[in-house]
C-alpha cells in the first residue's frame, strides 16, 4: 500500500534541469551548503562564498531588520544584486535543526511592485525619453566637447545619477582617446582635466571586453587596492554602457552614485539613449559626406550621359552612311518623337531617353546586307523578311548596354502595332511600351511623307489613313 511519502519527490529525484538555487545557512548566516545553480548564479570562487557570510555571495542583500530569532515563519527578502538582477530570497527554518536555515533564491520580473521603491519606474524612464529626444537637435547643432557635455547631462537625468562620464574608444588602437566627466564629479573625487585612461583596465574594463552593459551595485571588492590613476573611483554604485555604431564599439557612457541600485531596466534605457545620441552625433558628418559624394556622382552621371548621347549620335550617323536612301531618317524620327512626347506631357528625363532611342531605332539594319538597304526598287518578299529581322538584331546589339532608359525595348518594339499585326513579336496594346508606340508613329510619318527613289511622298491623306 502506498505511503504518504511515496507521493513526493525525494531530493535525489529532483531533475537537474529545474536549476533550483538553494543553500543552507547556519545561525551566523554563513553559507555551509549550496546547490550548483546557486553557485553559478553567484559567479564567485567557491572558497569566497562557502562557509562565509551570505553577504559575501550577495553583497546587496538587505538583512538588517530581519528577526532571525523568530524560527516560526519564513522571511522573504526582495533585492537587486550587484549585477542589476532582481532577486527574491526566501529564508525558511530547517525543522530538523535548531540552528540552520534554508535559503532559496529566484529571479523575478522588473515590473514587480516592490521595485518601484528600489529604482526609477521603467515607464517613467520611457516617458522621460521625450525630454532627451527634445535635446537631440541641440546635440546635433553642438560643436566640439559640448556634444559630450550634453550626453552626460541627459544620461544623468535619465538614470537619476550624480556622476557620469563619456569615453571615446578607438577600436584600432584599442585605446580611450578622449574622455569627459560632468562637473559634479569633482564633489566625489579629483579628476585631472588632461587625464586619460587605458581601455583594458579601470571600472569600465568589463564593458570594453564584453561589449555589453555592466552593473556594479557593490564596488567594495572591485576597487580594493586600485588607484584612481588606473581608472577606479570612489563610486557607490556604477552602470556602464557600450556605445555601438555600425557594429563597432565607438565609446562607453557610465553613470554612478545613485541612491538606489541600478537594474537591467536602467541598462536598457541608457543603451537606447546612447544609441540615439551617437547617431545624432554622426548624422551631420554622414550627411556632409553623403552630400559631397552625391555631388561627385551627379557630375559623373552628367558626364557619362553626355558621352552616351554623343556616342548614340555617332552610331546614328554611321548607320545613315550605310543606308544612303534613308539619310536623315533617324534624326527626323527622333525630332518628331520628342515633339509628340513633349505634347503628351512626358518628363524631361523620359523625353531624353525617347530621343536617344529614336536616334538608333534602326540600328539593327547594320546587320543587313548593303545591297538590300540601297536597292532602288521595291523589295521581294524574301528580302522584306530579312529587313523585318532588324528590330531583333538591334536589340541584340544593345543587349549588354545598361541604359537608364528602356532603349532596348524601343528598338525591339518600334514595328509592333496595337492590333497585333506588327513584328517581330506580334505584341498588342498595353504590351507595347509608350516610347515604342511614339517612335512607331514618328517612323511611319517620316517614311510616308518623305520621297523615296522608287516613289514620291505619299502626302498627309495617306499618312492619316495609315495611322487610323
């Protein structure tokens, strides 16, 4: 028959994945036994915490005011550890002993009500972002060190701190190349105006190394036997944030000596502030560089366009040398196309492309035999079939050229017709680009109105009938 005890897990049956943080304290509140998850949470050598007062493991745990003489109840302690994590410790008397306590610790969310008394409210911090967002324009317009003075001022206001600094970091040399402190820092420790610091030492070294925010709510151990020259100062507590720009560490911003412990919420708020701040610092430089680069690109583009126009004109003239009977035809088509496009309200850029496309719309005729092009009489059906290949031949000639206009489509489609009776693809209506439609009308107009060796001009009536 099952006993009552059989329903409950034995300590040895507790899964390791549960990661329970617990330990045993003696009556002197020394940690005499602990679980592996608790050891990992503390992140200190075992000799520094085992058989040592619990405050060695958690320097910020508030034990004052707790009556450990009362063994009839558990004691719940909420606190922020030296790394800014919100923790809850439950200290429970061990029934089998008159002098031992069991301590269990869990990490809790930062929006718990009790934290309102320990750190600035997160929502208030976000709301206060409006204040420093209004300062961004001031930062952008600031010159020299005034930018960093503004940065420190806003960082202190955001975190309700008393001391702050900004260090500019050079990733190539791995050195702090410039530094600035708020004026009130002199009330706590002496800082030389020309003082510089190493990046791999000092109170900010961990931030530089890990590229992550670091919180020090208890600095007793950290600053022991350290000098101010090495970058260690008389901080009560300290929050340090890396400043990243384009995936590089460009600086660090730190605040300290707040009356209450720093938390991960403060780290997030200051990180957002630092990111926006640095982008505002870099924005004027970036815009100036972009403006300069844009002017260069614009000048180069204009030069290349001019060269392209001249080249297309030369090709058009070369084609007319081969086809003497249609000399001036492409220029006339280009002029007519431009006038029609202008009447239709096309943009100047589109008109430029239309004109250039019309100038070489018959470039495919370069691939045709000269005797066909110069024949003084009507072409045979077989000869006309060869001529009908010139749109495709022309498209192949310019296929590898990256025009800023649809020149290839103009050449390929200028003999297409709305009803699908054209060539070479038999395209209809909307499948034909507008420029090709305009060139087709201009091409027909110039052909019908011009004199040919085998016939005179057919006149406007014939043109009207053909267009309709």
